[in-house]
C-alpha cells in the first residue's frame, strides 16, 4: 500500500511528510500583460511525528501564511532530502505537533516551473495555451510544477478555478474532472475526485480557435464509456480516425484486462511527439495513443505506490503495446537468465521522484522473460488481468508485483528482481 517516505533530519530540524486533504487554487490569466496569478490553499495534516512539514511547489513564492500567520518566502525554502537536488522538497520552517492539522496559503505568479524539461506558458495575441504537461521521467514534474502538492502516494481533493481576463477571445478548458463553465469561454471551476494523487489530474487551456473536439460513446466490457478527443492546432492526421482508434483501444483493453475505472475518457492530441498518462485521460500524439490508453489500466488504473514503483507500468505498457521504446516486439516471451546486463529500474532512495528511462527497454525485456517463465504471452496477459483485478482503483508496489508474479512463474523471482530491478550485478564481495 502507498506510504510516505520517512522523516529526514536537516540542520537541527526534522522534516516530516504530510497528508494533504484539499488543494484549492484559483488561477487568473491575463494575455495582455502575459501574467498568470495564483492563490492556493492547502489543508494538511501531520500523520506522524512532530516536525517541519514537507511539500513541493516549483514556482517562486511571493506570499505565504501558515494558519493565518505570515511567513517570509524563505521560510519555505528548498531542501535536498537525500535523493539529489532535482528531487528537492520545500520544508516549512515551523515546528508543528504530530497529528496536528494546518492551513497553508500561498500567492505567486506562474512562470516556467523549476524542474527539468518543464515548458513555459504559451502566450498569443489575446490568448493563452497552458497544460499541466506532467512527466514521470524527471523529479518535480507532477502537479507540483504549478501548485503546492505532495508526492504521488497521497490522495487528495483538488479544486481549481481558472479564469482568462482582458480578452474577448474565447478559450476551451479540457480536464479529467467535473468542469463547470461559469463564464462561457473565460471562467471555469474544476473538481477532481478524492482518489486522485499528484500524478492524476489533466488540465489544458487553449484558445477555442486552436482546438477541434470529437465526442462518441463506446462499449467496454459491457460498460458504456463517453470518449472525448481534442486535437490542438498543428496535429496531423484524421481526427475521426483517431477517435475511432481511441474507442477501439478502450474496448480492447477492457475485454482483455478488466473493466475501465470511470465513466469517461479524455484524449488531448498534440502535434509534437509527446505522451503522458492521467486518470482516465492522456495527452498524446497519435503514434503513442495505444501506449497511453493502456496506462488507464496499468499506471493510473493501478497506480505506483511510490515514485520508485513507476517503472512497473512503463515496463508493462512497453511489453504489451507497440511502443517505440520497447526492447522487443509486442507480447514477446524470451528466456531471461541471470547473465544479462543488470538494470536499475527502482531508484533506491525513499525520496526519489522519477522513473528511470530503462523502464521501457530493460523493463519490457524483463516482462518478456517473465512471460517465458509463465508459459507464454497469454499466461502473462492473464497475470496482468489478475493484477488489475487485485489492485485496480488502488496502488501497488514493486514488492507486490514480485509476489504476484511468483505464483504465475512458479519460482522465486528474487534473483531476477535483484539483478534486473534493483541493479545488483552480484560481484560485490
């Protein structure tokens, strides 16, 4: 089950993880001045010992208050928790009692997030183009790019109010939450489900004249799903065909692995080569569509218990779909001894916050070997369906996966996990 990393002693302070009950934030975009202002509130608790609360936000903070008491922004400075500078967190320099509840309020302007590979807001005459643009390949690339957030083990309510001012150019807001359009083309309220974590929400805001949308319904394992596909300017290909492909993949994966968690699916298509999974949604390009839809079962249907478990769903998706990053073809079953090059798929530090790129190639090679042990691709597909049945709607760990697959492979997988997941080469004396 998901669990927070342990507290960390930092220069006489104990930095302690928190639980977030609610993130409520409002964002006001002004295309004329090209300024985006945010007011955010966190309702949080300290579930463990007394100490200084830890969260993340990859934006410079202008104003802060804890429980109504103003704090200087440098009282919420970045600290390396031991997993490296890119994986740093913000530590509130206020000692709080164990088990206590607090309210943290922040004001700031949105800029390019202080995270590897992050992109700025796109401004155009009378318009703004912005999406959360998450990635699991670099630390600090989930919700914390734009809003104060926790690590991906924590579930929370998310309430966002978004407004575009100073322009008559209509905009469209796309999200995998409940959207109320308060002022047509200019103001929205988005409410995301309580089960969401920092890697779950999708939000894209674009000028209405730069997006084309299709709607349809599809049957997935006896369940009717609403499907919405939005293509942004510059997207190549036939939108109707992509919508049909999306519907087909949803039906196919539901029949093979289990019923879809949710009632709707959203796909946002970009012209650039990109792909990212969200809960019941994706931002993608057409070549990555199958891979990203698959993640609604493995990755966001069964979530990683912590960031280091993120390799699991990328390995599964690379093995089971036509992924360009896979080391082998789809559904390969090839013997895997203990003499191939070791691979580190699970970053060992508890505050690590990224999925190694080896998860695609080395991960799919590991799945190929497990398929061979299980008796073929069909057996491993059945094992994945059983995995989804056991953990769908929740989270699971690397250790959970080893235990699950041992019964399907009929052997202790410890030596394979040591070499191909934890990167041990067996040469240490």
